[in-house]
């Protein structure tokens, strides 16, 4: 660890846009963010050319997570976890539609944006109009999720914003049920799998019971993320814990960039998995599109 990093404050930084809200500490950002990612190129550029199949991204529209101590964490969608997997899918030839629960703009953790990474920044610029004016998810469910839908996959990026609203959303649950019933891919990583909790709404058990997944480790949110000031307080609940209680098998307990496929559910453990998950998703979608026509 460099001496300069060691001298940075571990106190969460106030977000003056909201009362008692905080960004991650300078020290935690020095450990968790970078100006570039590990992206080293795509593997399926232009592999899909027929133009029909698209990816539906469900993004978080809420920025603030209320914590146990009454403080709020200023968060949203993690830009690397959103944009790097999408870069691979878009470069492979798949268009992307963006939806949020109420159609409000998607929120990004801009403090984690790798501004020297051409792949991420280029994808951000390409998607910015859709991020600012997304579709309303319930309207997508009503109008675009039939048996003849043009969506080949549902993508839910990570970032702590995914724990707000998505797990309790009937529209998210309906989207996940549609994807499973129609043999579509579901792609998610880090805290994004919190949305899978919606697959148990109104049911005796989760539609994903028996599935194995990678998730951001609860131990980090309960320990180091508090100690280094990434979070200004404890989360009211933990993603891996609740998924496990619903019968899913969380296969990681650390953050190494691990990815995993169980049937058509593709998951990754953290921002470190973004590039690998993008490669995995692009390969899977290209193969599926070739079979589907």
C-alpha cells in the first residue's frame, strides 16, 4: 500500500445534495476504483448481425440507501458493472433498452467511473440518452414481454442501488418469471442479484430455488466496507444472506472476479467480474441467437 493512499481519510464524504448522506471515503475509493478497468478487448465483435434480438437492462433509479444508523449511502448503479458487460454485448451486435421501475433516470455512481477507459466511456456516451429517459418497467412487462418478445436477455447491473426497490418490485418479479418461462438469459453481478429476491413475491418459494450464484460477499459489507468508510453504516439486510434463505446457493465468500453460469443465469461477484461476465454473456447470447434465428 502506498504511503499516499495510507494518508487518505477513511471518513465517508458528505453528499451535500441530501441530509445525512455520504459518498465513500477517499481512502476506500483509492482501494476500490481506478481510472481504467481490466478490459483487454472483445471476442465477438459483430458476431450477431440479424438485428432482432435485444437486451433489456433493469437499472436502479434510486440513489440513496437508508442504513441502520439513519445515515444514507449515496450510491446507484456501479458504472463498470453496468457499462463493461454491456460493451461486450453491444459490440457483439445486440441493442440495449433501458428500463427503471418508474421511468425515472438511471442513477450512476459517478465517483466510480473509470474516465480513462475508452470501452466504458464510449458505452456510457452511446447509452446516455436511454439512461436519462428510460422505459417504465411495468409498461415493458405489459407491452413487450410476450412469447414473441425481441428481448433475448435481462441484465441487472450491480451497485448498492440495486437493493432499493428492485427486490420488492412486482414488475421485476414478472420480468424474471417471463425470462425463466421463455428460456431467456438473466445476467447480473455484485449487488444486482438482490433483484432476484423479487422472484419470490406472492409465492411459497423463489423461482430461483436451487440455482447457484455469485454475489458480492456479505462479509465485506459487514466488515471492511465499514472499517474503511466505503459505507457510512450497516445495511438493513444483506444480499447473499437473503438469497441463501430463499434456497439459492451462493458459491463465493470472497471477491476475486469470479463468474458463474447456472442454466441461463449468469452472475459475477463484484466489479472485478465485469469484463469476464461481459465475455461470458456475449458468447452465450451469440450462440443462442444463432440457434433462435
